[in-house]
C-alpha cells in the first residue's frame, strides 16, 4: 500500500512537472510569435518601373497606418515609431523616388514633381494591397498625402498630421528664398537654395532647431540623410522639388474642401519650435476639421526625435477612439 501511495505521489509530481513545462513552452512560443508580428521588414517592390523601398510591420489583417516621410529624410524617420504601432496595427512606410533606398532616376528619366510623387505613392499603396488606411503625413508627406486623400477620400480612415502644411498661414520667412525660386528659376536663385538648404549644417539644423535639448537628437539622423543628399545628381533632384513645391499652395483650397466635406478623424501633433512650418500653420486646421485632436508639442520640426513616445501614445489612443 505504501509503495502504491509513493507511486501515485510520484506520478502526480511528474504530471505537475509536465504541465509546468508545457506552460513555459507555450509562453515561449507565444513570445516568439509576438516578436515576429512586431518585427520591421525591409522590402522593395517595383512600381511604374521604379524600385520602391518600404518598411512594413504588423499583421496584414489589422488596420493599416501609412507613414509618409518629409524632406530630406525617408522612412528612416519612422524607424522607432513603427515597432510601437505594429504591435496593434499593420504599418507601411515607403521611400519616394530620389529618397532613402528607393530608385533615384535622373531628372531626364523621371518627373520630380509633387503630382508625380503622389501618383507613384498612390500606385504603390494599391500594389501592396492597402485599400483603407489611416495616413500619417509630415512635411513633404502632407502635399503628397493630401493629393491622395482628396482623390480617394473613401480610402482614408483618418489623418495624423505632424508639421505638414495645408494653409497659407504656414508659409513664413523660411520660404522667402524658395518663393523667389518659384517666381524666377535662375541658376542664381538655385545656388542660394543649394548653399543654404542642402548642406550638412542645414540638415543638422532641421533636426535640432526648436528642440528642448539638442543632446537628445542622434547625429545619425543628419549623417544618414546627408549621405543620400550628397549622391551625384540628388541635389539637382531636390532643387526640382523645391520648385515643384510652388504647385502646392494653389491646391490648399481643394484640400480644405476635402477636410470640410469628408471630415476625416484627425490627430494633429505639431512641434511649436519648427521654423520651417511654424505653429501658425497648425491652427487653421481647426476651421475645417470638426473631429480634431489638436496638440502642440514643445519640440522642433522632426518632433518624433524628441517626443516619439508622446506621439506614439497619442496615435494609439486616437486609433482606438476612431476605429
């Protein structure tokens, strides 16, 4: 009888051990799946004969967030934001032609205009199967994204606007030499822009000006961006886009009509220290958007670098509320 009792106890202990081991293994497998779901993938796809590089993370069946970058950077600006969003959402961040790791065709082979960048970005979204999405627009991403949104309002489930302009009030002193180039596309006016906006000093300034603490901003940002700007022919591409930016103000009324008519839920996050797109450009959105979560941050142009966690938390709350 004693031997039988010992055997039962021993079997129970073994059974408990097996159950505990199974639990640990299941937890481990769960963690592995979680890591894989949130891991950022780096992909390239051909769109209109151009190689478009993009970062993608999260599960495809979940709500999609599209991240559209600014100048002079690329999807690299979203490298830290993507993992924070992709645990809950499907995230896609492309590089435009001439930027980041996408193709950089010569000026003679590709139309570097905001109209064309919007067309190829729209075609990219269609090719990767993004039928509905919330769109994060910043700097150059705003005129590209707003063109797409105005053309396909049924696809846009919401807007996240971060230092991206759609109002005349947002084009202040910084834009004076660029406006001069719009009026008179001369080599002299081009040289002013090239010497003042396309240098390593200017690129560093974009990241650090208006921030609370410059020491929190990694120099990797301007080193990576400047390496792309310094590629043979790229500065000429950027000058062409400076000139093309002059087509955007004429479309502001159309984009404002889109805001008023379709009322996309909108989260606005604006670095108030931004000299390029100052705070004056943020407030007019209140005139046209009723469902607007309006936030002014104490940082600069590339607000994600200093307030990435703050912005990510706002996005997650915004997405939960509106989806």
